C-alpha cells in the first residue's frame, strides 16, 4: 500500500477567526493563514486598527480578511462577535483565541483592576467565545475534517517570568489547563484543541515590557535575542507555521497539547 501525502499541510478553503488579530502574534497567524488560502476574520478591541489591518492583509495576500471588532473582556463583546460571525458564516473551521492583556506592577502594589482585566480577557474571554461559537465549530467538524481551536498561552504560564506580571502568568497557565479541559469534552465531537505558548516575539506587548514603548520596528531586539538559546526572537513564519501545522491534516493527531514556540527558553532551562 502506498500512502498519499498530498496537501498534508493545507488549510486552503478553511474559515478562521483570529482574535487579537490587528497586531502582534494574532496578525502573524492571520497573515500565515491568508497566505495559505484560508478566509480569515480578525477581531480586536479597537475598531479602526482592526479595519486597517484587515484591509492591509487582504491587499498583501490577495485573500479575504474581514474585521469584526469586539471587546472580548466583556461578555457583551463576546456575544456580539459570535452573533456577527454567525450572520456571515454557517461554519467555523478554525478558532484562534489570541486576544490578551497584561499588567505589570510590584507585588505589594498590584491592583485588583490589573488582576481582573487580565483574567477577564485572557481566561474568561477565551472560554466564553469558544462557548458562543461552538455551534459554528460543530457545523465544521467531522471525522474526515475536524474543526480546530488554538488557544494562545505563553511561556510565562510554564515558567516564572522576570517581569512583575502576576495575573498574566497565572492567566496563561489557566489557558493551558483550560485547553486540556475543553479537549476532554469536545475531542469526540471532532473539535481538536491545542495551546501554543509563545516565547519572545517582536510584539507591542513585549516591547512595552522591555522598555521600547510599544515599538516593534527600528528597535534593537538583540538584548532579548541574546538571552534566547536560539540567539534570536521569533518571526511570523515561526508562529504561523506552528498554527498552520496544528490546523492541517499533518497536525490532526496532536490533541490537548501546550506547545512552546520559544527558541528553547523553556526546554533548556
């Protein structure tokens, strides 16, 4: 018997929703999906930025990218996003729960507002958006073509960070375990859950943490890169490649895993 390996990494024709897709890791994943033939919806809290990114990505890759702005830290925003998506699509092949928030403050001064904002966005938002779009995921799911959910965690949920981001690390550890919980309930329905735990990437969030003020271009990332076993920060190809693998036939037997995409930070420590 000769096995066929045609289209092993293909996601062509799939419909994806990437939250937090207007910049950073979400934008990187959305770009990779578009480049490989998927139709992509992106969501972010700021409508103007979301629309601008969707327009730019659609033009860059000659593919369909649609903005659906929403504040996913609020249940009303989650419900609005799910409703607007269901008005446009009868199925959802891929959900990437990437929208996130961080807050840094010394232990003694860490505020309740910083705790709640991060937990509401990073954990509550992930759970309830998945819940609200579950009918669309079920419509897409079959034994031959499972639906996929990727939750974006962080290496800060696998190891203690050097920053005073107490709620962020706790929230990402929760995302990793929530991924396993959801997989336990939904894998038999052919909805496959995995988490990606990114390490250092040139994003707005990391830029603010290391003192670059949110800038991601025309800044020297070497100080961050030099602390990485691989000697560099991540690229769009790194994170998008892993996401595409998990959403393709090639990644179909990988279920309920949290995969570090970090150049070796966690594995070599």
